[in-house]
C-alpha cells in the first residue's frame, strides 16, 4: 500500500467554481418563487381569517376549525418561505468560500 502511495504523487485538487455560471439566474428564480409564495400565503391568510371569523360568529365550529387551520398553514408557509431564503443565502455564501 505504501509503495503505491510513493509511486503516485499526491496532488491538491480543488473544485473550479468559476466554471459554474448562473448564480444571478438562481437568485432571480428564487426571488420570483418567494414573491409568488408570499402573495398566495397572504391571500390564504386573509381568506382563512374571514372564514374563521364569520363561521365563529354564526356558530359553525367545524368551518371555524377549518378557517383556523388555514390561518396556521398560511403562517407556516410564510415562515418556511423565509427560512428557504435564509437557507439559499447560506448555501450561496458557503459556495463562494469553497
């Protein structure tokens, strides 16, 4: 095993990150998707809150529960979209340091 290591010299191999293009394209795609997700989440939040309020006022607990879960799903989607942007920024910054 040591003989093989002495016959083949060790070379430092590093990734060539200048060969990969498209960081700007990736950022624009992620930005567009984030905008779409946040618009849908806000609309879902508004509609679910209205359904929750109206059904609670009229004494319909089943529909009020559906509206309440819709509000929480919309808030979760907005939080996950924000976390996705933070994760993408972390990975892009990590890629620049390699």
